C-alpha cells in the first residue's frame, strides 16, 4: 500500500474507533500496529507492540505523572482546595462579584498543587458553586467562573499536560514550568477582569456579602497555611534546584499525605479511594502515551509529517498564518477531547510543522496548553462544561455556555497577546534556567 494512503486511512480509522467509544490510547495503538505492519511488516509491528508499553512503564520521566496525580487527590481530600478558596473569599469575597473572583483565584491556587483542569473544575464545583448560588449569584456567572477557572489547573505549574509535552517533544520540563509563570499570572488576571466586566454589564448577576472582620481574615489565612506550604515546597524546590521534578512531586505527596492524616486521621477506605482515583487517571494517561508512541512510529514510516510540512511550505503562507490555522484546529479539538487526548493525537503532525517554521518549542508548548485550555470551555461540548453539568443537572448547558462567554473572550485576548509577543513566555526561562 502507498505509505501516504496508509497514513490517511490510518488517521481516519483512528477517528472512527474513537467515535465508537474505544479508548483513545487503545485506538491509536491498534491503528499504529496495523498501519506499521502494512508498511514494514507484522514482525517489526508486533515487536514494537511488546516493547513500547514496557518502555513507557519504565520511563523514569513519566513517574512524575502518578506522583502529581496522587498529590492532587491527597490535597483535595485534605481540604486544601477549601483552604485556598476560603482565603480568597475572606479578603475579596465582600466585593461585588467577589465570590466569583475568589473562585478564580482559588482555582489558580489549587492548580499549583493539582495539575489537572478537570479535577480543578470538579473540586470547585463542590466547594464554590453551592455558596455562590446560596448568596444570590446568577447560575450563569457562578458556573461560568468555575468552568473557566478550572482550565487554570493545566496552565498553572506544575501541570500534568506540560510534563507530557516535555517528554514527548524532548524539552526540559522545568523550562516549560518557568515559561508558564507569566502566562498563568495573565490567565488569573484576565479571568478576574472577566468577572468584573460581567458584573459591570449585569449588576444583578452578583451580590455583595458582609465584609469579614480583619481578625477573622487573618484566622482564615492562618488556617490555610497548608496549601501555601505545599506549593512552596513543590514549586520552590523545583525552581531553586533543590529537587528534581520527580523528587519535588515525591515530597509533595508526603506533605499532602501528612495533611490528610493530621486533619482526617488514617481512614483506610478514604485512602483506598484516593489511590484508586489516582491510579485510574494515571493508567489512562499511560495507555495514551504508549498508544501515541506507536501511532507516531506509524506516521514516521509513512513520511506523512514531512509531506504535511512540504504542503504547508508550498502554500506560501506567512509563519504566523500557519500558527493561526493550528490554533483554530486545537480550539475545535479541545471542545471534543480532554486536554491530554487533544495534544497527544496531534503532536506527530504539528511538532514537525512548528519546528520547520523556526518557532521555539517551549513557546509552542505553552501556546499549545493555552489553546487546549480554551477548547475545554468551547461550545458545542467543552469538557469542563460537561463535567460541571454532570455535577449540577439543575443548571442547563445553555446557562453554563452563557456564563463562560466573558471568560472565552478574555482567554482569546490573552492568547492573541502571547502569540504576538513570544517574549512574555520566553523571557523568564532565559533568565532563570
């Protein structure tokens, strides 16, 4: 079979299997093995099927993923998400729209110890949504702030998807974490501005609550020292060079576990549930990784990435015109797939194009994460919107979509700035790494 025809049929078959609800990693592995065999032969294909899962399971760089997953689950169970939300609530909750702003800040703070957008959305759907609705906030603003705020979980370091990007593109993960700092600060700031704009345009969407006495504010701050300590231990250890990323994640697991024991005692059932949740998420990611690796080998032997690069060059588009096309592709994909799947499916095709155009792969990694983040709240699906709707069936999807629109505009504005000014992403790594 002609290799390019095999590549086209393979990609179409993969999408067809995904549409039949076959797990994405499994679909990529099946198509990768069959496609590789059609080009090279069944012997090498079956050998690859045996070796790649083993290589994935023994990759020390990937060990950070289960550690971050476990740390995030332990932190959530220990109530650290409640702590970060309560701190923000205490200091700005009394302002008009303050609870929604506190939710955005809480999502950003929890993202520093969680690393997952979906987990952040689910956590604050339980922590913040009932309180905002009880205080008279409109369902649109309350749900929109949480669905959009949940996306901060993948842009605020440490981020699981950044770790995956670094491994699959052979980039230095600490450099990616450093490059994400300014975009993450911008993300929180722009989301807070979106809350202010929503309240200004529709004052009835939010209420003012009673100002908390200063003594009580500092009491809440003192109670929330745990999440600050955990973030400082993990991020401070990484950026100072005291810990490697794996070591920082390991220490973070221990610190989060200590907080869980100190607050709730040793509950074996709860601990078992935490381990199961972390293991399930990790297994899904591992299957995706080795499926993507097998699929990448198939794409490589077909030379499809090279053909795509040559076709784009022949179109004679300016480099940023190509980047714009890729951004639109990712927004569409992010609306249908979770953040990990959207990135892994496209890397074999996109990275050769971005490299050929001369763009920095660290910069593209951050842009890639941001545009997938936007896709997570983009109609007609938006994975974060679906998660929140599954948790609160009494809030219609149309209401949540209406609520996320100001945040969508804010995210698109932030993306345009970061694409236009790569220095905002690359300056800090050049100074600190």
